[in-house]
C-alpha cells in the first residue's frame, strides 16, 4: 500500500542532545552523510553533534557550518536540499531523545490511528470512477472486500494464476465445474447461485436472475423506494457475498463442506 510502518517512527532530538549530526537517523529517513555525501566530505568536523551545529539568537535557531571550502558547483544543490530538510526541525527539550510517529499529528501511536491511516490511504487511492461504496450498517472490512471484489482483486485461482502463482488447478474448489473467477465464485457457482436464489426469495424478489457482480454489489437489485430500504438490502447483498467467500475459504483451507441452510441462517 506504500506505507512504510518502520520508517514512520522518527527520533525527536533534544536541542542539547549529543546525537551525531551526520551519523544519526534523525531526519529524512536516513543518515545525512548518505543523503548528502558531497557536503559530508566538505565538513571539517565529521563527528560533530547536532547541538554543535545550532545556536539560538534572539529566540531564533541558526545553523552553523565549518566547511573546508565554501560549497560550490554540484555541492550547492545538496546544500539547498539539506537546509530545506532541516529548516524548522522541531527539537525536543534539553538532551532528551523521544520517538514520534510521523503519521500522527501529535506524534503518538495507537492501533486506532494506524487503522484510520490505512483506511484513508486505501480510500484516497480510489478514483471517482471506481469509488469505494459505503454502508455504515456493516463492518468496514466488508466495504473493503466489496471494493476488492468489484475491482477483481480477491485471490481467486484465476487471479492468482494471472499473477504467476503456480497452482495445481484453477477450477472452482466448490463445484469443480468451471474456472474460479470472481464472478463464478460469488455468483455463478451452483452453491453460490442456490444461496442467492434463496436470499432473493426470502426478500420477495422471486428467483435469482442472471445478474452481473457489479449489479449485485452496487445494490441495483433492490425494489425498495426508500433510502433505508435500499441500504438494508445492499447490506444483505454484501454480507451474502462475504459469506460465500468465507465458505469458499473454509473449503480450501479447512476442507469444510458447503452447507446452504447454515449459510442462509448466518446471513
């Protein structure tokens, strides 16, 4: 997903800390001597501490340097980049060094904040044409499952085979009558189709018709005239799809046989 969990934790150096300017990972995600090697070679005191590089004048922080010669040529872009990186660094108090979580505005880490960050990252990467459908009647993991199903991103055997994963078979593990695509697994497998047929009958929609996965998961089958009614039916469709996938996984990984009445009762 592009989120680096380890690198999201950064040190907050105290203004009087003896941490090394060039050899500590205190900003930029790496040692400054590796980020700016030409400047490092120009420095007269390569082992200097961060506190030796800063002075305070009238409440303002000023960085001081001790170069063997003034940076010029190809070292000037490095100097500009480094100054831009360290400018405005938020030093801690005294010589204390603390750990901050850079993803959080207050620097503190909680599992709740991590989950929210991951969710925001997932949703932000979805275009307007492929929006994640939302329904607050069901858990968010089902919303994510539905989006993945619509995008053909659940690991059916056909999708795994496309990604170069060698499988002994790409046929449906439930019925063994067709290739296991997303559409087959969630709708057209005889076990899934029978379950959908019972769900449709339960809600008074008659028999299951030959619908696409997008029509079902986007709630286009509802005959309700109210927003709440459509939302409830959409939740039933999503739960049904999720439980079909759950039962499929139980068959693959636990060798548990499909049981339509049990699945319907669980829905």
